[in-house]
C-alpha cells in the first residue's frame, strides 16, 4: 500500500520569472485552480494519506496551502538556490516511511498515471510517455526488460530511447535512501544534481550488480499519455490550450465508466429474448 507522496517544489522557475518572481511555479493556475492543488486533490483521491512537499522559493505560499489542506507535511530546503532537485528529494526522503510517489510541482497530468503506478506490482516504477513534441523533453534509456539505464535531454547521450520522462515515479524507501546516499557522496562534484541523475545511477548500479537487483527502476510507458511540465511560457500556453482540455475529457470519461460499472442501468434484454 502506498500512503505517501513527495512533491518537489523548491525550484525558482527562472524561465517563468515574469510570473514566478514572487510565487512558486506550482501556483500557476489552470482551470481556476493552481496546478499544485490539482495534483494534491488527485493524490488524495488516489488514496494517498500524506503529501510531503519540499519547499524552497517563496515557501510561505506552501505554508498557507498547508493550513487549508490536512495531510500536507512541509520540508524546507534552505539551500534551494544553490542545489538541485535531488537535494530537495533527499531531505524529503527522511520523512518517507515506505514506498512513495514522487512528483514535480509544475506538472499537469491525467490521474490514470497515478493509478497505473500504484497498481503496478513492481516496487520501483517510473512513468514514461510517447513522443510529445512539447519542448525540453527528458528522454529515457532502458535495457531489454524496460529497466532504467539513463536519462538525458540530449538524444545523442543515450544508446536508445524508450520514452519521455513524465515526472511521476513510484519508489521504495530503500531506493530513495540509496539515491540520497548517492547525492551525499557527490555533493562536492555535483552540487546541482537533479533527482533523475540519482535515479538512473541507482538503477544502473542495481542492474550491474553493485546494488540488490530489486533496486532497479522499471519503466511504465503510456504511449499517448496526457501531461505537461511547465517550465516556460510556451509550456504554459500548451498546457492551458491543448493538454488540460485532453486531461479533463479523459478523466470525465473515466468517471462515467466507473459510475456505469458501479451503478449498471436496467437490463435491455426483453422477456422474449431471455
């Protein structure tokens, strides 16, 4: 059972500085609600009981949010301006008690992705999509069994490409701790380490026999998954005008299907045909 999620929300959002100079990226609004609140609501609806949020830039916004939502636990990264996302995740990992979902705060996504990871029997799974043409993609490389080998924004850095990183992952506590240990060991030479780099390193070490085999991170690909990370104005426009409408349509159809299964209508079979 997964009862915790970690949202990484310490970044400064420099490419959206006109909007985020005095607020975190997670508070950009789409459909009348901040994107981080959309995520919080989806996580609670999926059965998550506690959401750990790693804060940094304009942390007071999250402090106010925590007063409105029970179940939020804030962990502040005071060195957010000089460190990378793995530093924030390492601090949050100390609060994890078991397996957790890891998400980015600047993300809109179809909630089917949460259910796909939660119900996947493998302990460590990263969500991937097919080609999005969204700009600023992070590509994933996998072995023949679709287990993570590497990631990069440069295709030429990878031997092959199996999909694009979405920004939603399920990780066991021991893998989170291994990633934190990797970050600590490289804090001097890689002070701005992204969490994706630590994930790939731990998964490679597991596949290479340096760590237990179950530390390897599987890739769950949903080819036509609806999602958007928001790093700049073009992403924000695409999220509002193209991706959000797809997500709301997909989720509304999923709700109709669930209601139909729970509350089937009267049989249309006639007495003659029975």
